[in-house]
C-alpha cells in the first residue's frame, strides 16, 4: 500500500536532490521518477498487469533499478534471476515462476533464443533487451521512449500482494521461489533504515549484484528516505575505495570476500573515509582476523547480518561489534528468536540447536510449494536449518549449517544442485559436494565421487566436465576427489560432513 508512493513523494517534495548515480549518469528524484513512470506505462501497454511475473537477467544497471521501482507502481511481480544461468537453468526457473516477459542483456540473447520455444509463458514480443538490438527482441529504450512520464494508472495493491520472487535453490534440484510481499519490502524500508542508522542525507554505495536479496538491505532504506544511491556495475576493490571517497559514501553493504579485498587497498582507512558511517557484512560470517583488522582501520562502523532470504535476521550492531566479535548479533526490534533441540524444545544459553525465528519480513511461503513451506514455517516460526547458540546476553553464535549450505562470495550454493550434475557423468556412481574455506570467496565447492570400476577419467577431467555443465559460475567445483566408498548413516543417507572432515584431514 505504500511502496508505490515513495518515488512520487521524493519527486514532489525534493525534486532536485540527487537520487541515483550509475557511472556518469546522475539523476535527481524528479528525473528518476519520470524514467520509472515511462517504464511502468510501457510494461502496462505491453499487456503486463498486477500479479504478472517479469523475469529479469541483468547485471547491475540503471534499468534494473527502474524495474524494481516500476513493479511497485504496477503490481507486476519481479523475478530477479542470476545472469550466470544457462540452458536448463534458465528454462526451469523462468517456467517455474510463470513469467510472461523477460528482460535481459544483449550478451544473453543467444542463450535465451536457444531455449525460447521451451519458455511456456513468454511470447516472443515480450523478450526485451536493455542494450542493443537483436532479431525477435524489443529494445528497452525504444519501448520506454514512447511511453508517458505521467504516474501510471492507479492499481489497488495491498501489503499481502507479492512484490518479488527470489529463487534460493539452484536449477537442477527442486526450485524454491521465495515470495516477498509489498508489506515485507515495506518492513525492509523501515527496519533496516533504523538498524543501519540511515538518514535522508545518507549516500549509500552498492557494489554487489542487485539480483540477490542482500542488495535490498540498503536499497529499500535508500528509496524509503530519498537518500542517494550509488550503484557500481560490479565489484572492483580499488574503484570502490575511490568511489567511496569521491561520493562521500556513508553506508556500504558487502560480503566477506569483498571486505578482504578492500583491506588490501590503500586508502581503505580512517584518513580517507572519515565520512563512512556503516560497513555491513552479509552472506557468511567474516573471519575474526579480518574483523580485527577492520576495527583497526575503520573503528565503530562494522555491522554484521546473519539472515535467511526467507525472512529472519540478527544484526551485530556497530556498538557491540568489538566486544561480541565472534557473534552475529541479536534480533532487531519486532523480531523473535529461539534455539531449539531436535524435539522442538527451547534450549538454554550455551547449548547448540537449530536457529528458529520470526519477524515482519518472514515470507508467506515458497511459490507453488506448500509442501516446502510447511517444512520451513511451523506455527509462524521459520526454521532456519542452521545451528547456533546464544550466550548469556542473548547474542547469537553460528556453529554450522544444518543443510550443508555453501556460501561463496555471498551467494547461496546448494550441494545437491551440483551433485545432480556430477552424477550425470557416465563414469560416476555417486557424488557428494561440500564446501571448504576459501580465502577469496569464503567457501568453495568440492565434489567427492565414487567411480564405476575400471574407468579411466581423471579428477581434472571430471572437474572440467562438471564445471562446463553447472547452471551458474558460482556452482563450479574447486576440486574433485575420488573415494572408494561413501560413509552412510543408519538410515542409509550419505554423511557429507564426514566426507568433508576426511578431506580436510588429508589436506592438513
């Protein structure tokens, strides 16, 4: 009920203030709102309306920012997908989302053309390129240039209406489209504005991919308050330091691998960045040695967020960061957290159990998957599948990921999705994928395989074969190891963690 009013408000009351910076483009609130209105009206003229799904496969771009705001005004549901997806990955997720239109970049035109006849809900006249022209494609800027800058026709949108669907699984397993409603995104506006101490004069710089949910942690506060949002095309440590200084950035959102790269840059310090008020890390816990170096370089600015795209978070506040450096913080206001045992009972401080939480951003469920929704959300509580404990002060400490999730460069990587590809190799009988520590990415996948007797495939050949076929770049395995047998539980399940521990022992 409120998201669609934000840009119009800023364009009305602060028309000349700087809204968006992308490369050489600098747009005021009035200019940006006019561009968003043209897109909203163009999409409507194309036949898209409330609840229609719009799939986007885009790098960071001004066009993606416009899409995120245009859907708020029209009730269209945006489905942000990784531009690293290929082949079956594209087909699976676009079809699962029931998308009726696709917006992509020119470098993906051939990939989408190759699977166009398998995209069941997207007619050819709704294939849109943001850059360049290609046969059978509509050019984004030709489309919007002919549209009106007036506010689009009023659409009755409630807090319960979906705003986006974010896919957290890969593409070879069962798709899991996490629904975020307009009300949830409104809670992102208000909640994270307060948590990160954002104000209308803030300058928020973002270098991570906009198609992943972590970007909304600062994107929504920026457009809620009318702060300046500086978007980088992609992460580059030296350029990020330069931009932070040049734009006098006050808030940045990062993943651990980015912080590690930034710490290697000259100028990433108090003398050059005294105006910086918040450095938030998300996606995986930042190693303690890197935290300590960050505290030394830029004290009293570090925030760390632990959270699930499904909608529960804890935040380590800057005022607690040094005294609770090993923690991932506490639930923000309006959130609740429990640590539960296998029987569902609450555990006391110091005892490890599953992290369970709820709050104003908890998803109503997975798109078209009531079975998975019922597993994850029980009596209103979101079961994270992650293990942790709280100390006597209530601060959360992560111990392990119950679901064996791998987080590489801030992106969720699910082992089963890679395993499904590995076992397609004719020489492979069984596969188990696990994550190992990686100084650059946080974690990287390793594939253990059991081979058919008498085969001649080498581990290097297997690795290359797998990496040519996984759906996305972040699913590429760092190494393949061969085992004679896999350890099994009493129930007959492969004990992936035992395999990982054996691997780490052999490497030590």
